C-alpha cells in the first residue's frame, strides 16, 4: 500500500496500522527526516517500509515516486491519499497565495495521487481509501481553504467511483471522514493572526482514524464512513437543522480564534513539518484526559489562559518566535 502525508499524524498511524496487518508500505511526504522516523516505526510493527520523498503538489515528482513504489513492491493494492495542509484565519485574512497553496496540496495533491496510482490499481483491482474530513460535508470557520479542499475531494471521489463502475473498472473508491483529531498539525499550522488556533478538546487519536482507514480499505463497499458521532451528527444537523448547525459552528470559530500561543513561522503550509510523531498532545478521549477537560469551566471562570488546560501548549509558546510573517510568504 502507499500513503501520502506519511511523515506524521494520521498518515504515520495509518502506515503503522497497515504494517501490523502485514502490508508492505510506501511512505510519501515532503519531510525526509519525518519519513525516516516513520519508516522506523513501521518496521517496529513488523512491516517493510519504502521512503519516497515527494511533494504531492508537484505532479511529476509525485508520479515518479508512485511509479517507483509500484516497481519496488511489485504493484499497488491500496492507495491512501492523505496529505493535507491548512492556514488558520478567516477567508478575508488569508491571502491568495496561501489559500491556493492549501488547495494545491489538500485537493490537487490528492488528484495527482489518484491520477498516478490508477493504472497500477487497475492491474491489481485495488482500492483508493482517501482520508476526508467531517468538513467535507459541513463548513469549518477559520479554515475555509481546508474545508473547500475537502469538499472538492469528496465531489471528485464520489464522481470517480461512479465513472469507474460505469466503465467496468475493478478499482473501488471509499472515503473516511474523521472529526477533530489529535495530530501535530495543531502545533505547526500557519496562522494569519500570529497565534495558534485553540485546539479542540476530546480529539480522536490518529490511531482510531487509522483503524477506520484500514477497515475501509479491506471492506470498500461503503462509499463513505464517519469516524466518531460528531462527524456524523454535524452532517445530519447541517442538512436538517441549518440554524442549529450555524450557531454551533460560530461557537467553533470563537473557540479557535481565542488562542494566544504564538504560532511558528512560517508554519507547515510553507515548509516540511513532518516529525515522525502521530500525536500533538491534545486532550483525547481516555480517562486520563477527563481531568483536564473537567478543569475547563473553572479556567474560563478565572479568566486564565485556556491553553494551560486545553492544549498543553506551554512548550510551544516558549519555543515559538515572537513574530509571524504574512501567511502568503513562502520561505525556503
């Protein structure tokens, strides 16, 4: 199998989960360092890993990497388009270059992946199991470029699924839509305000999303599936009770914009940031996380920094630079 965005987060966790099932894995991402660490973690789970650095927005480089993966492994059975990036800020605050870069990676990068992989998957009667998002079916204020990209990806893959069926192709297409996930992205995101978004509490672990992707790849008959009740509920409420959904999403916007931890410069939009880690240290759903969540109302009442209890981001604040370059300025 081959997965993009494999150097951290859901990509790394998914590669590890496939390795545990006995798969030979090709890892594609920008970060050579992160890919090396990811390969080591795959091998710890008994898998064989191939490291193929490539930027998914570079069609020629990505096609070469996918062809090389197919050569090294004797073909491709499963391809997981997963690579994504984003910029934090309202649409009016995000400059055109930053917005376009998000769509180039998150949407067009997936298009490039599918286009290059299809000939190999046709030969193996393989599966495309893409990582979507709850925000492929509902808006996400302050992350308009990401939500737009995931909406576009959903439209593409559902259309492609029908076209392949109509053409008699053996390739199957499925998508997994997770809710909020605990990944390093929350610590690395490029920001228009100079501050990181306040992280969502009760985030799903990258491992839980990875298990859903493996299940989707093994049983791809269901075109789309959600990870977690929030993802499913958001879709239903947005379709059937729009005013309720709008009010909830405006609350999400307020929450995200309340962060006061300095953001890194230039952030993951403009540089490879894969670290070989799957967690960003957010409050998850285990018993050990409930204490931090229980402190939240008291933190709000005291007027203290919510990051202390909700994001655990003191180390980020200490390490981050004091200034933030405009989100549209590429570096390196």
